[in-house]
C-alpha cells in the first residue's frame, strides 16, 4: 500500500510539474517578449508593444549565450524604425529579433 501511495504521489507531482512547465516554459519573460514582438508587427501602436517586449526582455533571467542581447538590439532598431514610420524595416528587425530570441529560448542556457 505504501508503494502504491508513493507512486500515485510521484506521478501526481510529475503531472503537476509538466503542466506548469508547459504553460510558462523554461523562461516565461522571454516567451512573453516573443509573443509581444509577433503582436507588434500588426499593431496600430507598434512602439508601445515593442517597448513592452523590451521590458519583458530586461526582466528575463539569463542572456541565453548572447542571443538575448542580440535580440534586444534588434528590438531597439525596430523601435527606431517604427518611430520614423518605416513599417517594412520595422517588421524585418522584429523578425530578426524573434529569430535571435527563439534561438536563445530553445537552445541558450
């Protein structure tokens, strides 16, 4: 009976941890920034959304082997392009930032 209870408790803990990890991922701030960057591409107020992504990145836990820093630079450039009204260049910078950040999110530690 003790073994059965131990197994039930163990699998319950594993299931709880898996569900929590799947929802937030290993780095929720990095994931939130990526989601905001995707939103900025079609937003009527892209500067606000890009600045929100920038704040999320600042609070992300690690640099992700340099990918976070590189992505932050791309976000800065996207903000500059948005401010001058060059939507095409802004989207290019956002796409580069997403690529860099996604690499850091999935491979960086």
